């Protein structure tokens, strides 16, 4: 499985992805599921993905080749995040159209999802979720985040914390707690976690981090959250049954 | 959807079920999903269920008719909880065998799950999960709880709290927090909640409660938990990004 989340706040966008892939529980590997595209002062794009790894890798390679071949419309040339989402959706459709029938012969699922966010000069920051069918939706102030993969365990803390005026530090913490809860309950989501924090209107990506199992901050966060939840539980009123 | 949970601790077993059923979001109803069977001093059985409502109701009616017709082996006559689980599994198979093909004609899912727990004189208290296929598993000290229906949102708090030596009051609170989290994230799980608390070796059911949207305790629990989680979040160490 996979877990990816991206939360958009006034201060910027926080992206995070796990790196565990599995073809059965006896075949577990580590693959980065985050890709960044940057031209300082012009655009920052961050893409995270879930689903069939061959399909997501093929889709991203297709998009990178378009950039290298300077195709008229590519991720580094288009003028809006809407077009970026269109390009990813089209590339995904192309790859699924090409590989899908071969996978279907062996009942292999070829679905994949992408979240893409960032900012292109002249536009505000924007965040999109691209479905397996290649169509997409954009985040709005009412629901300023997207999740893909194993979404349920980590959703409650995001729901509680993320608002437009949440600080960057609180957004980072809610995303990492969300991962902590998900990894605790689903073994197929695992460290290391890749995180990218884009600060609005900077048009450059200054904060990219990787949290592995030796990471001191992640260990302190895990312990502090566990202690805090136990304390919250201990303070609950008793039921007179 | 549905959410049911049963947790077995040294002190007894706590069962709880929501009561929302839906045939599409435009057809929501309230049905009790908990059934109790009791003969004081001899046995207490509590059954909660999820899945196709016609199938679960038919299964329970079949079992009740067996009791009324004094069939040799019925829920009130057998000598062990193992046989109780067998009877429920067999009844479920019977009903699915009878109704399943008609539902399949219209692509209606006829699956259903049951949790049954309690105690029969001469045996310790026991807890079983009955799968849609009619086979079943028993809870053990390592995993002394079962959930059916929408299980993910409410699992973390049960995992954190329930141990063999957890008190009855803490077990009740963890179950109700588990429902609170689930109802917050999944609209198809809803109040009222039915709860039954069986105290080990009493062979009678003294504590059956219903929590509706006017319930003062449930409102206090909801507020206290929300405040506690926010406090736990506020105490997390900052990340220096």
C-alpha cells in the first residue's frame, strides 16, 4: 500500500509520502513516491503518487521525456497548475491505455493516483488530486487537503488541525502524526517518509526532508503523541454503568 | 455501513453497535444491531452484526425459531460458546444459500458478519467473530477484541487501551471514543449506540445502555476527548524545518 498527503494552508503546502511498496507481504521494497520539479523564480511542482508502481513510474518518465524533448506543452512550460494536472492526467491515461490490457490479462490492477501541488509564477499556489481515470479535482478552502492510498487511519488528525490559518509548523506536525497513526495500524505503509514544504510565493523549494527509522525528531514526536493521547484518555469522565 | 465492536477484558466483555442502516445516502434508517439472549445463572449471549440487514435479521429469526421449536441444538440449549458460534455460522450459511442467488441476480451483496460473546455455565467467558462464509475465529489474550463494519477509524484507540487488565470503565470509554472517532469520519455510522457490559462469571446481563444524540455523557465524552487531543497536539515538539 502507500500513504500520501498534501495540505494547503495560507503559508504554503506540506507534501509527504511513505516509501514502502509491496507485491505481497513477502516482497516489500522501498521506493520514493515523491517527485519535484523546480525552476527558481518560475515554478515549483511537487508530485506524490500511489497505486501500481510500474504505472506511476512510467507516467512520470513520460512527463520527464516531454520536458527533455521540449514538447510544446510540458510540466516546465505550461502557464498554470490546471494545465499541469491535465498533463499528468493525460500521461496517466496514455500509460494505462498502453499497459492496461497486458495487466488485465493477469488480473493485475493498473490503477494509480497522483496529488500535484505548487505554484507557477502569475498564479496563486494550487493543489490537485488526479484520479486513476485521469480526471481531477482541485482543493478548496473548505477541504484544503488530499490523501491517497491508505487514507483512513491518518484522516482524523488532519481533519482536526488543518485550516487556512494553521501555521506551517502545525501543518508539518499534523502530517507527521497522520503518518505515525497510519504506520501503527497498516504494516504496508512504512518509513522513510519524504516531506516537502513549499512556502507560498517563494517559487523555490527550500525544505525537503527524509525521516527514517533513526530520525530523532520522528521518535520524539511518536513518544509525545502516545503520551498525550494516553493523558487525554485518562482525563475522560467516567461512565456510571 | 455499520460499526460494531466487542472487547474482552478480565473483568468482562463490552459490546457496542451503532444503529444506522442505509440503502444509498437517500435512504437512511435506524435499526438495532444488537441482540441478547439470557437465562440468569445459566448463560448470557450478546450478538452484534453488520452487513445486509435482511440477511442478518433472517439469520437471527432462524435462530430464535430454533429456540421456540425446542430444536435439540439451539442457542439456549448448547453447552459451549463454540457451539453457539457454530449455530450462528450454520444459520448464516442456510439463509445465504436460500436468499443469495436472488440477490446475486440484482448484484446485491448478501454478505454479513456477526460477533458473539458471553458465557455459558461451566465455561469461561468467550468471544467469537463469524465471517460471512459461516466460519469463525475466537479472541485470544493477544487480540482480545473484534470489530466489524467500518473498522479503521475506531481501531487505534482500542489498540492503545485494551489489555487483559484494563478496567471495565476504561474499556467502556475506549469503546465509546472509538465510536466517536468513527461517527466523526463516516456519516453512515450513527447514533444511537447500543452497549452491553457483561461482568465475568455473573451469568446475567446487568448493564445495557442506549446512547442517543441527547445523551449527556456522550456529549461530555466527545468534548473532553476533542479538548484532550488538541492539548496533546499543542504539546508536540516543533520541527525545525
